[in-house]
């Protein structure tokens, strides 16, 4: 679908879900691919993939791979200066990336964030195939047992 079709909804911020490759190999059952529409989990102070992936959803944050932002967001005095600035922990490491930090800041300033799952985007990413095999190891293991 054409992202410009979403302009008619007059939303503050709307992200078009884009697949993200994220595999660290640290967590058992880690999901290596997800879409970048997020739900904030206060107990973990972290973001997880939005659970309802159908139609237009009000979400806590979106990635900026493909995003529409109403002009009024940038006309807000609190959103004008460095709107996509990362936030950092006290030790200098990144706390929130630029897209999540932007959405948090926008929400604090009264703007709403949406994702539209009927407007998914493609995302091309160069990967090392042994990493992919490692991410799907349990799947391959089950298939070889059943063969």
C-alpha cells in the first residue's frame, strides 16, 4: 500500500511496520525477526514487539524505517531541537535509540504514535548465513529428528 494513503487519517505519528533482524544468541527462544512497532514493558524498562499485528493500532513506539510525522509534531517547541537524539545511560552507553527516544519524547508532549499493519514495508539486510542458521537452530533440530 502507498504510505501517502495514511495522510487522510491525520495522525500525529504513524509507522509502517518493517522487519528487523535481531539475534544475540543470549536468550533461549529469542525471536530473531520482528516488526518495529513496540509495546513498552515497565517491569523491564524495555520495548517488545507489539502483540496485535493487524490494521491500525495505537502503539508505544515505532521504528523510523518508514514513518509519517505530522508537521504539527515538529512545530511543537519541545520537539524542534534534535528530535531524533538518542538517550544515554550514565556510563555513556545508549539507553534508547533515536527512533524509540523520539517516540517517548513525542508521547510526553501529548502526541500519539500509531502503526498500520496493512502498510508493511520491506527491509533489505545483509546477513551472515551461519548466524541465521544459529538463530533457527531449534527449528532445524526438530526437522532433522522428524526426517
